[in-house]
C-alpha cells in the first residue's frame, strides 16, 4: 500500500510539473517568440555581413591609384 501511494504521488508530481511548464510557456509565449525573432535577425544580419564583405581592403585601393 505504501509503495502504491508513493508511486501515485510521484506520478501526480510529474503531471503537475508538466502542467506548470505548459502554463509558463503559454503565459510567456509572446516574449519567447520575440526572443527567437531577435536571435534570427542577428544571425541573418551576421550572414549578410559576411556575404557582402569587400573583395579587397580600402587601404589597397588608394595604393593602386598612386602607382598609375
């Protein structure tokens, strides 16, 4: 009897914990999505900056003009 009661209480505790996590996710869903959007924007910005880097540094462009 004692083992059965202990097992039931553990199951109830796990279910209540899962319900609390689900409630927290629902309550803060908009803030969670804002965080994901911010992270996605930063990653996209870093990728775009890497793709559009100049082929040669600006310092060398002045040097080429002086030679000719």
